[in-house]
C-alpha cells in the first residue's frame, strides 16, 4: 500500500461552506494558505466576550473550510484510494470534487474515507473539509480544524485493510513468546484470489526473529481476518523501564507479485490483574505513577508534531511519571509512538460525555449514532502500541448512576473487548456527579448550593466540586453512592474513581474482587493518596490532575489574594485575560514547577531537598485557592525590591526536619509535615545573596539545596531542540513534517536563570522556515501565540519553528540592545 502524508498545500477560510453562504455572504476573508497540522482557533485574537468564555480560554470558535487539490497519476488507476484524517475538530464534512464523501462528528477520532469512486485519474481533484464548530463544544480549549495529520492511501483491489494488522502476544516466558499476527485482508475484486500471506518480525537491530506464511483463498468482495502464529525465542519484553520494541512486516502476494505490505512496531509483554498482586506487567507488580493530560501543546495550540509529543513524554518520564491518561479523548498516534519509544503506560480514554451534555454542543449530540465507529477506530489506532494497557470508556459520566443509562457502559466495554481482548477496560467515575439527584435530597448544599445565599451554581462539574470543598470528600465516601454505581462498576475490569480517596479502603471489604485506580486526583493530595496506593494491593495507581498545564479552564489552579476574593466570572474560573488552567505539574513550556520535586519525594525517587519561594508581592495577604491549587511558589531569590521585608520560603525534603540559612546564618529549624508531608515553610526577612536548606533524618544530614540571587547583568541565551538532537545536533525535515522548539532564557553573566527579570523579546526568522507559535508559559496574558513580540515569564519564552524548504534557518531574538540567535539546518 502506498501511504503518504497529505499535509501540504491547503487553504483555510472562516465560514460554514454552505451554498447560500457562498451565494449571499460576500467574499469575506480570502482563503489563507496553510500546511497541516493546523489549529485555526489559536490564530484568532482572543475576546473577553467569547460565548465559551473561560472554559475555552476566551479563544474564538467558528466554522471553517479547508481545501486542497489531489493529483492522481497512473499509479492510482484501478486501485483503491482512501483518506485518513487523524482528527478534525469537529463535525468534519468531507467533499471530493464537490460530492459528499463522508463525515466524522467526533473531533478527536481518527477516521478513514474510501474515495475511490469520487476521484479522477490524471487530473486535479478538489478536496474540501467543512468544519462545523458549535459554540460551546467543549469544557476546555478544544482548538479547531485539521489539527493532526492527513494521509493518502492507495492499494490494489486485494489488499490489507488500513490499520488491518494486529500483532498480539498470546503467551510469553523467558524462553519463548507466541505471537499471533492477525491480518484483515480485503478482496474488492469480483473474482476469487489465491494469495500468500506472510509475516516477518525483526528486532530493533533489524535481525529477523520470526517469520512465516500461509496460503489464502478469498472470494470476491469478501473481507476476512487471518491468524498467523509465530514464535520469538528469548524475547525482549516491553515495559516502562525497558521499552523494547519489535518491527513487523506483513505482506499479501499473488504468485510473485506483492499486492500489499503493512509495517509497524509492537511490543511483547504480559499483563495480569488480581486483588492480591494488583497490576502485574511481565510478572512484576506495577503501581501507576500517573498524570492526566489535555491535548494542546501550549504556544502551538492543538497542532500535533513528533517533537511536541516526545518532549511531553520525556519530560514526564524524567519527573518520575510512568503512566499518562489522555483526558478526555483518544490519544494521538504521535503521542502513542512516543510512549512506546520512551516507556510510558497509557490509559486511553474514549470520551468526556455519553448521552448527557456537559456543554451545549459537545459530543453528546452524536454519541448514540457514532460510538461504534469511534470506538472501533480508537482500537485500530491503539492495538499495536504496547504502551496502552487500558481503555477508559468515559470521564465523569452522570449516566453511571442510572441503572438504565449505565447500559451504555456495557455496550462500550463489550465492544472494546470484542475488538481487543488483550487490554483492560476502566471507567473514570465521579461519584458526586453520578449521584447528584440522590445527593440533592440527602443534604442541603450537596449540589454546591451556597449556604448563605441559597444560590445554585451553573452545574459545571469543576465549579460544583470546588464550591463543595470538604463536603465533597465526605460525600465521596458514601456507600450509597458506591451502591448506586455498582452496576456500572461491574461492567469494567478496573474501577476508576475520580477524587474518591475515601472509597479505597471500604471497597476492599464491600467488593473484595474489585481492582481500583485513582483515575483523577488532586495534586496536593498525592501524599495521602500514595500512602493508600502503596498500602492496598488492589489499588493499582494514581493519576494526578494534572501533569501538564493546558489552555482553557482558566485559573482553576491559580490563587486569589485578599479579603475580597469575589471572582467576577462567578463559580471558580478566572476572568480575561487568563488563558490557562495553571494547575499543571509542569507549565505550558514543559518547565517543572516545585510540586514535581515534592512528587518525586513522595514516590521515593528523590532525597535531595528543594527550595521554592512564595511571591513576595502577596506576603501577608489572605490566600484563596481551589482543590487543584498546590502552591504558587517558584524557584527564585531575585526580589531586590523586597529587601528587609517578609517572605515565605517553602522547602521540600523527605526528612524529619529542615534548617534554613540566609547568607550563612541559620534562621531556624522546622519539622516537615505542614501543610503537606515532606514540606516545611519559613517566614523570614528577605536579603539578597544566598538561601540554603539542610535536611535531616534521624538527626543526620541527608542533603542540602542552595538558591542564589542572580547578578545584575542581563543576557539572553537560546537553545534549540528537535527530534534529531539538541543544539549543534539539531536539524529539521525540510518538508515541514516536524518542528523545532527554540527556548530563550534570561540569565546573568554566570548563566543563572533570572526568573524575575522580565524582558519584551521580539522574534524574527531568516531562511526557509516560519514561526508557528511564540510565547511564554504565562497563564494571564493578552498576548497571542502568533505575535512576534512577547514578554518573558519566569525568565523564559519559546518559539516553535517549522521548515518550508531546504537550507539554513536563522532565528533571532531581540530585547532592546540584547540579542541571541540560533541556526537550524533544514534538509
């Protein structure tokens, strides 16, 4: 099968693409040339009056039309021709030569269209994709448009179905692995075919480790699946610590002619699940150190590239995460490939809604008609990725508390098991949402009702949870809620609980055959959660909200200071110009926040202490935050304007007590534990120079950390990252299929990062390239990611660069009389 990207030479234009619009709507804005992947919404100015407001980060949402032409030559004659869209947000209507070829309602689903009957050989074929983006369509920043790759596929009438190979580990031990290569073969010819199906497996060095073939007789206009058994001796198993991958090559031949070939990677591993050992992978019990992630990539919006995916996985892996949950949508191919490559377990999630909407125009409008299509394509995409260990059928679905509607869970779970019996099924349940009707009768305020005013919230789940505070934790322990969701829980292999720590221990008594996972939990609660995860064998892990900061759901992790903490947006979201949630363990650029060092200590992966400092401008003020707030401290001792004034220093260490020194003088010792395990806070007077923390356990020093004031000189430094390498090893593909990140830092003469020295930095580019995103991790900014000037935040700013030809790309950053540049070869 010929398979190539169809990402070049598109245009995009705002509008609904309808005939009446074309007739009466006037010319409007002309089409703009773009290459895919593309996020239309991130290129439009934000507006404080946007209907979806803080949920979508005040980004504008609108319909759009993408167009390109497809030239098919003689190689395509008498062949079968498809398009695969990895994802289009959302409601994509595809037309070929002005004829309707197909659609996909779900904005996160990959989908295939057979366009054989629509195209003409030897001439340009017009491809149009109309995207209808209802407002509001999602609870977070959705992006808009064709934000993942598009593929053209051409095959003989007798061929392997697209993504039609499933390589399964049937059994494995140290000496041998039995591998089933299941291949879906299609004969679109009228006549019966006698063909040979063959498969070859190779290791990462390219050595053949198994091969075999089988004859097939397949009638005309028939599709069937054939299983070929192979055996790999002395297999190298895949897990998060040892991400060993194999390659497969499967072909169908007629006599001496190869009709079709599919290649890819897979991993050999064994999984077991029981309440005594929990989750075992390759015979070893694994506790999932998990994090939830949304799908945007900060300054480039939702556009997905290999570099963005790999940087996410490598960063989270370096922090200590061994699992991620795609929340709340099917994960991209590129992110799955990165998880395979670097070793990261995946909970791939189907959807945020079933039949009950959470915002007006979300997937609930289409789920009942489209679920089988979308689930099937999610499985086809995932099935050869060893990183995927479980599928989640939903996130905080209200229907799980209704005995009739919970039947959708059985349909979904049954369908997934039929398509892929090798992985586990879970459901990320929020007991509060499932039992809302019952709770409203049980207790006043159970729906987040204000006890003073009696006012009800809008019904947005995050707002209700935040409003309820401690009451939510108490209600989550209710055995009545567990009883209400008993049927839904029985439909899955692993019961996922969002924010329900109080249920973990009772479940072991009430439901001794259950396996649990904390599918979504508060980052500040990790110390309490992890203690229970380690204690109870049937609780297999914890997934933090959230591992990576994201656009939309503005300010749920930010603090409000002062006695009057009224939020003008109501509920819990922050007003314009907020654009991001600011609850991520790492920020929008992938820089670690202090919570990540504490997280490593809770997981037993770090002994050295870590110093962070609360913003001195808010010293002494009353602090208000949601359940997603851990701290707004950051790693800086550059506060010269506050000399002689109070400042709060946070120190994290897996120790009994911590001693703090300022410029060599001890300011006292504190026991750890308040407000969190392994944490101590010091209220001190600020002096420039050096602050040092020494950690003690059982009276013995176990480590120390030093934080220094940066010098007065200001310099800019730039570092370039690509998938090919960093710095001098960096290079870009000339065809624009991947990007580079160029990260700029504000430093002193000794290279010390100055997080408090804010600079307005302009970016310019020379050569065959373009800047497709530019900005900082600042969650509160009116800057757009298409601007060519922006302010640094915590001493850093980033440009995303894409090549559009062969040659050298020079990217220059200028702040007043200071500048720096990098050169990136594109080849």
